[in-house]
């Protein structure tokens, strides 16, 4: 953890003289080129896993698995899960977790559906014209939900897992009360059009997913806020002594997470013009699985958006591959759990192996772990 | 003042008891039918399964972990035991049924424990994974059908009551299974307070590294903790099947977070090292009373989830703010002391 940071810091020290500066520039370019493949272990590993999964199911049942409809289905089903996983990754980057993301997404979808139905009852044309505004209102609701999470975590100081556990219950409960437990029908026509449309055979939903991923990647890797989020997650004590405004960073992270979840709610509706309080209840687990598979460190500090995108695709491929070879969704649930635990064990074993050469292994590790536990208690 | 502090308890149990009492009084005033033996017994009956789950969660939370797979373990153990008995066509009697279920539950808990302890992985994520595995495995390998006929010994237990009181509002029954639950609570409280094993749980939850250096067998303890949770969950699973008089594989899973919320409300610290059986039982009772009273006041039961969520935010939020203030206050006292000394020096 600390090793990675120091090497990066050393190489980014400015050299004196114009030639030195040029040298630095070239070095940083090459590093940018090499980094995606080399540094992010999550991404590199997921490329292999994705190819393996595709190869496996192609061999087992090529006729069904490689059919255009199946591939189309993967590209349409992956975005909503992937976008929530990206939001989860962002929050995990600060060392937190957000269990309420799926509830927020449903809340946003319900808001859009209700607003549309209410306006359409008086004037259907007006409702379709206002489609964009209604969608933005839904996303704003998601953002508000995220901001409340951020308030509880940063200002009140509740542990993220408890705060979002509670808000998950609250948002979900409110959604149940609002819908009366039934499924709402109706969504702006714009969304239906987006859900059906495709650019060069690639569904627009998938394009939205990729755009979101790129935007979040830019936020994390190229902005000051992104760097502060990473540092806060990597070492909160060091972040505090570096005058990183913890409250502001957490507040913004959870708000952005809520915003992205709101967008996922829009995709729910675009795929299927229905909204209900308990849609995608299995996503809560799935999204954490995807984030961790994609190389996100659950204790914070390290993550790769590219890895999360690949992990989403891999799990979607496995899911549809299981259907192609006629395995049940319960067997898919087993596979999910086994993959998650296997990857975590693999990570734990490989990180232990890199630490082993030092004979005085115990002392530095112990020293590193005590301040962390001390911090989580304050 | 001392008396007040003692009543408040180490984990705010007294405050919780007062809240519970206030709620009961308020409900009884709002709706006199609430205050009856009937309601009391039915609340007790509906708390039987949550209390056993909560004891298991409490033990894990004290060690600084969290377990979300207990509901999957419970239904796996209970359902597969019933399936086994029905398919084999013999009834091993209540002790036999509980023994089989506890064995299955402890074995599943052992899987959790060995993965968590051996590789020191985050408990939440491991148990999320195993939850999916256990649930999927039950459906794939044990079965997915609903059994309305239980083995005879279980069916007999379902209808046996401890008390059978006739009051003016009707007959009130107290189910006999309240007794073993009470014994279980006492046993867990005794283990936590009076045995080396119990104290080692608090030590690990307080600071795992300190516990290791003090000579506690951290890995072994962690594995036995998750086995114990599996065993408790299995008991709860069998009792749930007995009380609902049917074995439905879709039951229980999905309610994990409500139980965890009740345990946290009961004063257990999510980081570990704090928590008591009394607080946990009060937390579960509080949630059950709210569940019961919402209906009586005329609030739709759909609000229950929101109510539990709000309660959790309030409970944990107050704790967090208090902890924040405490840490600040300590610093101020130190500063004052330092200033005081400096003044003395200047004065002399």
C-alpha cells in the first residue's frame, strides 16, 4: 500500500533544467500509457477472466451463447448493474460502503414514474415534452438521497455501513409506502426511445454506461477531489494531517454516489417502463461482488473504474452463459459467492507472498494495523 | 447520581429500557386494547426467533465482525433437517432434530470462520458471499418445495403452550419455546461475562493485535465464534419452522438487516468490544413492540422499515455525537491542566 505511493511520488519529483523537464514529461506520458495494463491488478486480471468466461461458454454452447440476441441482452442488462457498481466503487474508495444505492435507484425510478403519470393524466403531450425535466428530477432525488447519506457519515459521524443500512431501510420503506407495494407503470417516452435505440448495433444504454465510467475515471484520476478521495481511503490519518477536508470529501463522494445511483434508476425505467420498491433486491450483493472483483480494495484507497466495467461484463457473461447451458439462477448465486471468496483469498495469499521476504514481517505489519484500528474507533 | 449512572448501564441499557417503557405506556394510553396479556404474549412469541438470531449477531459484533449469512444458515439447517427426516421417513425426536440442525449449522459456520480467520478477510464481504452460496446450495441440492406436514415431534411442539390464561379479552397463550430462549440468553450472558472464551471475544473486538500479543488464540476463537453463530442460527431455523408449522425455503432470508439493526440499537458497538445480552434483548423487544403498535395505532405496516431505519439513525447518531463530544472534552481537560500548571509556574 505505502510502497505504491512512495514510488509514484519519487518519479513525479520535478527535475531541474529544460532537458530534465522534457524527460519528466516523456516519463509521465509513458507511465500513463503503461499504467492501465500494468498497475491496476484488478483490470489486468479481469481481462483474463472475461476472455476465459467468453471462451468457456462459447465452447460449451456456441449456438445460444454467441447468438446476436444473447450478446444484445448482455449489453442491455449490464449497464444498470455496472453503473451502481461504479457508485459503490467510488464510495469504497474512501473506505466506506453504501448499502442504500439500490434503494436510491428505485426511489429515483419511482419518482420519475409517478411524476410522469401525474402530469400525463392531465396532458399526455406535456408529459412527454417535459420528459427530460422529469428525468432530471429523478436524478436530483437520487442526489438528495446520497447527500443525506453524506450528511450522516461526515457531519454526524455514523459509520458508513450503519448509516447506509439505516437509510436503505428508510428509502426502501418510503418507496413501499409510496407505491403501496405495487408496481408502477409509465415512463416518459424519451426513456423508452433511449432503451430501444442503438448506435452501430451497440445499445445506447451501453454507451451511457461507458460514458459514466469514463467520467468517473476522470473524476478519480484527474481531479483534485479524486486524489483527495483516494488519499482519504488509503490512509485517513495521513489525510487528516495533510489538511484534506474530510467532511467535504465524504459529503461530495456520497452525493456523487447518490447521483450515479439516480442515473441507474433512470436506466431501470429505460429498460422497462415499470418501477417498484423491491426491484433488483439481489443487486445489493451483486454490486459489492462486482466492485471487489474489479480490484476495489474494500478498506479503501485503491480501485479501478476499468476493472469494475470489466467485472460487470464478466459477471453478466457468466450469468447469461449459465442460462445458455441451462443452469438455474441459484447455481449462479453459488457461482457469484464462490468467485467473490476465491478472488478475495487469491488477493490475500498473493499480497502475503509479496510481504514474506522480510524476516521481520510481523513487526511492521502490526505497526501498520494498530493506527488503523485506532482511527476507526475515533 | 451514582444510582442514575448505574441504572444507565455500560451500554445505555437503562435508556433503552426507559424508551421501551415509555413506548408501552404511550401505546396503552393511545389504544387501551394494547395493554393486555394477549398482546404481551404475542410480542414474546414473535420475538423468539429474532432474539436467538440477535444473540448470534451480538457475539460476532462483539468480536468486531459482522455476519449477514446467519439467516441463510438458519433456513438451510432447518429446512434440510426437515427434508431429511421426511424423506428418510423417521422421526428422531426433538433432541435428534435439534442435534442434526445444529451440526449442519455449525459446519456452515465453520466455513465462514475458516475463510475469515485463515486469510483475515473483511467479514461483511465474506459472509455476503457465503450467504449466496448457502442459499443457492439449498435450492440446488436440498430442494425447493414447501412442506406443510412436519415430523410428528415438531408438530406436537408447535401447539404446546406454557400458560393458557383466560382473560376478558380472550384466551392468551404463552408458547413453551419462550423457556429455552430465556435459558439460551442466560447461557450466552454467562459465557460472555464469566468465561475465558467470552472475555477473549471482548478482547479481540477491542483490539485484535493487542489480544494476539496478550496471548489469545485469535484464529481459533474466531472460528469457534462463527461455528457458534451457525449453531445458534440453526436452533432459530428449527424453531421458526416449528412456530410457522411449515418448512418454506423462502422464509427468513432477507430479514438479516433488521436483526443487525436491533442488535446495534441494543448498544453493541459495530467496531467490537462492547455489547450485552440485556441490551440486545431490549433492542429486539423494542423493534417487535414498534412492529405491533404501528398496526394498532392505524399506521400501515409498510412504515415499519422506515421506522426501524429512523430509529437506527437516531440511536447510532446520538452515540456518534456523544463519542465525538467525549473525545473533544478530554482534550479540553488536558489543555486546561496544562494551562493551570503554566499559570502556577508563572505565579511561583
